[in-house]
């Protein structure tokens, strides 16, 4: 383990208001640290707060109290636009439903974060070409998501998350929408690429096999780490 | 920025159906507006470029009598020695040729006329002067032999050709040329009677210039290039005033005045058309916003993806703005293309009312306005929808948080984002987002009506109608909610759908109702007017209207007609005079002090006679007075007491009794009891208003604004107006010929011809207004289509469930038909009912209660709109209805 944590979560708490009732607390006073190059699984049953924790770590939502520090930057203190920029540069997200842009080809989907970050055209092409090779989809680069299989779509989504070389990769049930064989292939690919690049990976899953491939597991139960 | 434009373009291409509908919808709304703007601009340009030609001079001085030497001297002095002068005398008289007679406007001109422009002949030959008389051409009208030029229409009516003789009064004129265009006729060919040109030097020989003939003497002047015409006009008016002790008897006009007058006439008409076009655009705007709302619902996921990848919220706004503006631009291009089809129809519809050589074109200014309205307009329409993404967070993409997983492929915005369940800040934003649209609508209404007051009134009226329809729609939905317990399946489901999709139902209801209102209100007003012109209730319009009858001709004329077993009716004396004072103050000057009502203020604004400024010094003071033993059938006393039957005693020192037409009294703020000072042929007289009359002018009987007590005008020089009852068409021409054969100075107007002309104009004007109204309906149908399409797609799973539970395609179709049949019929019904009320109000207010109910058109539009609503809904829902339930199940 490295000495300095890449991600420090300190005493975060998240509750959602409910019409006519007291707010529903989803995450209770939670703290943990993640170190560079670590692969960590966040596990727990449905309703345990996994997705909420994932949203907080990705900066898609903000905690009511506490702080989340990534690369020495408190992501909760950033305004929406700065956070969007920071997320684009430092956090890669892989969704269960892939969430590809349906009207863009595989290559265009992968290029998108680089284009948003205004990379130069040549660099965009080089990086896209490389990740397409890494996910073995060079032959499908000009296909639309509707022309790809589920596994291929998730590989495009992985490539899109990796193309900016983020510090932290967050995966929300990355194999949840795939059959077991395809899911396994995608998981193999994901872990191979993470290992090769030395990235830090947090996987939110209730799939024990997938969680077992991570170096460490954080188990959530009713919003609290066990 | 390239990325966002590229993304915008790709998304629009992928959503071709949406893009196409958006463009079609907005272009329908824009086409009327763009066409009208192009027409207006072309007309303004035409008038501006031809002002001098239309007036035929830089300045014109009009008078109802020949100018006196002192007046001529002042004009000569003010205008300076470098002027060129032409003269014209015009009046109405009968002319005959080839055994046919016809009322014509005699235009007697000198050889200098026209000072600008030229008279065009059918044979394209020029008018010859003495120097080039050896060449082929037309001799001047003031040459050694009496010659005349007439229009092609008149030549056809009289069945004459070049060289034939035409009788005008006591002189015969040889037809020397058939005119195709004159500078004065460059604006409108609409005339009470066709024109015949003769030489001014020949006028005496006709012996038509008797006492009481209504003649207009015009002096035209052309000034050196670079002269400040406005300043010269001002100087001339000021110089002439002392001659008339501040009460001028002549009018001075320049080309700018011509422009203002013509602009005002076209302004009224195109202003109204413009307002209808705004409504069409507004309805199209509703459709646009609805379409965009549906599109945005489907795009929310992609926007969230972009945000999760690092796009700032402003960038996502930019992406959507880019899409809306691209579509707006597309709609602009389509509407401009459509305008090329629509625009040539304007001159056709308004033939006779606009210059014959007028060509409407789409100028760069209109094109710029179209692009501006298309792009910015579409953004304004869609602005309220943008608020829906204000709170969108990429959080929704995560498992367990996604609203996109809830229903069908048509993703739903969570209820907490619905407009009525939004947080306060967002609700405020939503209301703010409507402000630009409201301001733009208001601005456009003011621009169209060229008045802040009328524009605001229109906006208020529009909001009132819109709000009323929304309230009625809501009320009906509540009623539908109470009928939900019906045991009949199809009506039950249809009513439930209407009730549970309130916003969509009310939007459809209001849109159809507004369309129904628009297409009914103008025809209802028009029908009333046409009926009344054609056959006034309780009255018979005469066959002929006779004027310029000299007192000594009255007896012989009656005898002459009696021999032909005809009767001269309503012979009414006509005395010219002036109104100098009312209650001791000047007629116009004291007007503001006199009691006025809202109605009179409104009428005053409409009347050019009561304008202010420099022209105010030259306002009309000459009026025609008459008297009669008893009121005619076409007039009724509405206030006061009848005029005394006792002849007024000149020595009594008491004011005589005066009766006023109620509209005249309203316009000049006159009331019963007011003392009016008159000048009749130089004699000062005083009268007191004792009653107000309502006159049905469409009776075509001799009627007057001002009637005097018996005995006042007995000694005054006068002429007579009279009418002859209807006779058969075959008898008309022989009688007309016989009258002018015996009484050449009397003018005879064929009332049926005038009625036909008025009806033709009314029909054509209504046609153009209805065209705009149908555009509004079309825009409304696209709205209906968009809403139904959106609703059926969001209800796809529900429809599918019905199918799974055993409902056939025909059952689903019947549900849709029932649902939108009810919606379309009730909306059309209430729109029509409102149009009946408003048209009654308009007819009552502006046209003196000329309102007739026309059940045929009403029932037709009710049936047509109901059918169209059902068919449109069926078309919109077709894809979902025909889909197999398996396919739909997959999308859940």
C-alpha cells in the first residue's frame, strides 16, 4: 500500500427529504480512505446505500455533512461547473446501463470526454485508437450503440471511462446488465486494463464474484460501513 | 463550440421525425407573418418610390371652387418662379357612346398634366405635342378638335373603339386613345365610376359645370430638384390662412401626405391580417414548445450522460439552444420558400385595391426578420421547456436513481420536475421564462396595429379569450371526471384519458377553440355586412341613385318618370355650407372641451378628419345640409324629439332646430341642446340640436348627417338628390339613356353595380383574412397532432396493456376517436359560440348592429373541425395503435 490516500472520505452523511415525513438517511457517518492503484468493491444489499455512496464519490451528488477529498481537492467545495471539469479530468464512470450516446458511433462515444476537455484533434485520435485496441473494438469503431451487443457496449463505456486516464475509476454494477459469460469477459477486461494502467478502481456491486476480484471490500449495511 | 454544433446536428438527424414536425409546425406559423411582412414592405417601397408619380406633382392644391386670383398669387409667390404648374378639374357625370350611357368620373386636364409619370395607352403610342405631331401618337386633349381618352373597362362597357364619338353633356368627343395606366390610377383602380379624360379647355362646351355640381379643382406644381417640399408646404399653408380668417377653404397636399393617407388605409387592413398571423404564430409556438418538451424528455438521459462526462450545465443549454436555433433556421427557410407561393396570391386577392403594376417580393429585410423570428422565436417558445433541465443531475444515470428505467422507451421526467410540483425557485424560473414570449407577443401586436393602445388591447383580449377557453376546458374536464363511472368501456376509458392528462387535454382544447374562433369570427361579421348590403332588413334598395338635379329640373324629371310609370323617390334638397362654431367655440377647437365618451374618443382616433398638427388647420368644415318633411324609412330617431313641422321664422331670433346623425354627433362630440353656428352661402345662422338619428347608409337612399328645420334653407341655392325604385335589368339601360338624353347634367348611379362592387371587395378582403385564419387552424392541427402523438407514445404501455387484456385495434381506434371527437367538438363548439358573441359585439360596435346568424357556415365549421380533430388524432396515434403488443412490451 502507498502511504498517501488518493481518496479520503471523512464523516459523510446523506439524507433525502420525504414529503410529509422525516428525511430518510441513506448514508450515516461514514469514513474511509482509498490508496492509489487499489481496487475496492463496495458491496451491500439493495437499499444499503451503495449507489448513493457511488454518486457522492463521483461528485454527482453532495453529502449533507463531511468531506470527500480526491487528489487533495475537496470535491464538495467546488461549484457545479468546476466539479464537472474536475470529474472529466480525474474520474471515469462506468454505468450498469452503459449510457452511450445513441447517435454517436463507438469511436465518437469514446472521443466525447476528450472533446469536452478540448484535447487536440491528433491526441484525441491517438488516444481513441489506443483504447479501441485495448478493448478489442477497432473493427466496430464506426458502429452505433444500437448495432453493438451488450458486452460491446460496455466495452465502449469502459474505453470511454479510460480514455482520459482518470485517477479514479468508478464502476456501478458494470456487469449487471450482461449475461454471466459476457459479464466475466467484461470484468476480465476491466481488471486487466486497471492493473495495466495502475488506476484506482471502486466497483459498486452485489455480485460476490466481481467483488472477490478486488483487493478490498467495503460492505455497506443500512448506510453504514461494516 | 464545434463539438456542440456537431452533436446538435447529429441528434437532430437521428430524430428526423421530430425535426421535421418542428420545422413544419413553426414554418406554418411563420409563413403568414413573413408573407404579410414582405407584402407590406413591398407596398411601402412601391409607394415611396412612386409618391411623386402617384400625386403627379410635388404639391397639389385642392378646392371645391376655382382658385381666386389672390390665392393664385400667394401660391405663385411661395412656390417661386421655377415651378411648373398643371391643372385638373374632376367631377362625376353621365357619358354616352354607342347608345349606352354610364356614370363616369370626368377628368379634365391641361397639356402640362401629369408633371411626373405619364399616361400609358393600349397602343403604346406617346402623347404628341405640336413639335412632333408628324409622328404616330395621340393628340393632346386641348387641341382643335374635342377628343377623349378612356379606360379599357369603360370602352368595353360602352362598346366603343378608337374614333367613335362619346357624348359628355352637350359636346361630342372623339375617342382618341384607350388608357392602360395613369399615374393617379397607380395606387388603386377602385373607383365609384370609370374615368374619362378630356381637355380642360373643352369643359365649357359640355355645359356641365352648373350650380351645385360637386367639382374638384386641383392645381399641381412641380418644384426644382432639392426643394424642401415639407417646408414649402408648411409655408404655403401658413400664407394661405390669413385669406380665410383662419378657416381655409382649400387643401394643400404634398407627396408625404399621400404616403400617410395610403399607408393608413393599407395599415388598417394589413394590421388586422397581421394580428391573425400573430395568433397563427402563437398557436404554432404552442405546438413547437410541446414538440420540444417531448423531445427533451427523451434527451434528458443524453444530457445527463454529457454532464457525467464533464459537460458544464451551460454547455448543455448551448447544445439545446443550438438545436432549437438550427430547427428555427430550417423552419425559416421552409416558410420563406412557402412565402414565394403565398405572396403572389396577395396581389390577386387584392386586385383593384392595389397598384396594377405592384409586385410583392421578399426583400433582404424581410428575410432577415424571418431568420430572426425563426431562430429567436423558436428559442422564446421553447424557453419554458428549458427550465425542466435546470435541476437535472447526472445522478439519475446511476442504478436505482434512474427515472429512465421506469416506463417505456419514452422516458419520463419524474413527477417532482412537473411544472406544478416544482420547487419555488424553479417555478419562479418557469414564470420568468414566459416573460420574453409575452413581451415579444405584445411588441408584435403593437407593431402590427402601429399603436400601443390597440396592441395592448389585442394582447388583453387574446389573453382573455385564451384564459376563458382554458377555464372552460378545465370545467369540462371536471365534468368528464364525474362521468368516469360510466359502465360503457370505450367512453369510460376515453373520458378517463382526457381527465387524467389534463395539461394535454386543455392545450388541445384551447388550440382547437382558438382556431374555431378565428375562422368563424370574420365570416360572421362579413356575412352580416353582406346581407345588409345586399338586402337591408325592412328596406328595398333603389335601382338608381340620382344627383346634381337642379331645382328647375325636379318637376320635369318627376313628370318624365311618371310618363314611364316610374316614381322619383326621396327627392332631397342639398345645400352646401360650413359649421363654424359649437356653443360659441370653434367647431374643432372646442371639441376637446365638449363632453366625450369612451366610444367617441375611440371614433375620434379613427377619424382622419379630426387629426391634429399643421394639417389640423385644414380640416373639413364644409358640410352638406338638407331638410325633409318626415324621416325616411332608412332612418330612425334614437334620442331627442322630432324636428318641428312649423317653418322656422328668420325674424324670431331663436335658433332653428337641427337633427344630427348619431355617428356624426359622436365623432364631433355633439349633444342634444348644443348650439351650432353655420355659414350658409355667406349667411350666419344658429341652430340647436334637438335629436339624433340612426341612419342605415346601406339603404342607398339620400341621407344626411345634418338636417335643418323646415324653412331655414328655403331661399338657399340648392341641388337635389333622389332615387328611383328597382326596375328590371332590361329596363335599366334604356331608362338611364333616356334620363341623360333629356337631362344631361344629372348623374345616375346604378346601385346594383355599386353593391356588386362592394360585395366583391368585401369577399376578397375576407378571403385574405380567412386565409390567415386557416393558417392558424393548420398550426392548431399540427399542435393537436404533436400533442396526440406525444400522449399516445407516453401511453403506449397502457394501450399495450389494453391489447393484452383483449382490446382489438378497432377498440383502441374507437377510444382515440371518442376521446378526440369529444375534445374537438366541444372545443370547436365553444370557439364558435365565442366567435358568435364577439362578431355580434364587433357588428354592434362598428357596423350598427349588422349581425345575422349563418347556421350553415357555423355547422360546417363545427363538423369539419370535429372530423379534422379525430382524423388528426388517429393519424398521430396510428403507429402506436398498429404496433404489436409484444413490441410494446419490450419497451417497458
